[in-house]
């Protein structure tokens, strides 16, 4: 009887040790340590003349399955709530989204950030980029 109890305790100890090791390994490779890559817009000379939309492009952190993205656009370089002019959740299969140009004014600078949202609520680090809409040319 004592041998059975000792064997059960050894097995339980082994299971707890393996569980802790798995938990540490997961925290070392947490998805929140990664950042999506932003292709654009990310320059100081974005022209919106004769356009209806401005296309935002990115690449995900990796090809794992995830829920989607959180896209936010701010007027100016500060990413504070009071400067937020656009926010949208985007499905995970999407790698670009068009935003209507009526949101943007010539001569103004804008910032955008993107975070990848995983199942379970974990988020990647935010990717950040800024751009400036070129002023309308007067003939």
C-alpha cells in the first residue's frame, strides 16, 4: 500500500514539474513579444488626389491562427484617445484595408497602429507608423 502511495506522489510531482516547465516555455515565447510589419502608408508624401480610398497594408507577426487585428488611426503623431479618428477590428485573413479619404485632410500628419489579436485575448505589440497627406497643389 505504501509503495502505491509513493508511486502516486512521484507521478503527481512529475506532472506538476512538467506543467511548470511548459508554462515557463509558453511565457518565454508569448505572442505579445512580437509586432506585425507595416508596409504603408508610412511616408511624408501621400497624395489623395483623384482617390476615394487610402490603402493600409501589413504583414502578420507569423502564420499562426489568430482572431484578427485592431487598427487605429490618429490625427498627429500622438497616439492618445483624444487624437483617435478611426478604430476598427479586422478579420485575421485580411492583410490590407481601404479607408475613405474623407477622413484625411491635405497637409496634415496622421499616425496608425496595428495589433494582432489572438484567440484568448492576447495581443501582439503595437506596430506604429506615421504619414503626411501632401497639400493640394494650386494651379
